[in-house]
C-alpha cells in the first residue's frame, strides 16, 4: 500500500512541477521521438513499481493417515483390584 501511495505522490509532484513551468510547444530536431521514448521508459518504471510480485504456493502434499489398531498390552498387576490386567493399547504404524 505504501508503494502505491509513493508512486502516486511522485506522479503528482512531477505533474505539478511540469505544470508550473509553461513553455512553448515545438517539436524540432527529433524531439517527438525523444518524448515518445521517454514516455515509454517512465511508463515502464511506474508499471514495474506498481506491479505486485506473483508468488504461487506449492502444491499441497497429501499424506495417508497412519493405520492404527487396538490390541491388548502386556499383563500389569493392578494393586487396587488385586488382579493381573491386560490394558488396551492403540498401536499406529
């Protein structure tokens, strides 16, 4: 946003400076060609300053979810109940 504001401010300042110095218009000795080339150069500079860079995001990578399953674990002594229990465990590959 700042770049666009700076370009417009610069263009307004240049226009004001040129408008304050009125001169007679004559096209002698190839001045028309110089004006056309200068106009193209300034237009190219302003166009490059205003243009936004185009960055494309990389393609998404899809990963298959892991395959998981439930199984019984190794036996563990449960002191509260006083028995051996085999807790359920989730195993993911």
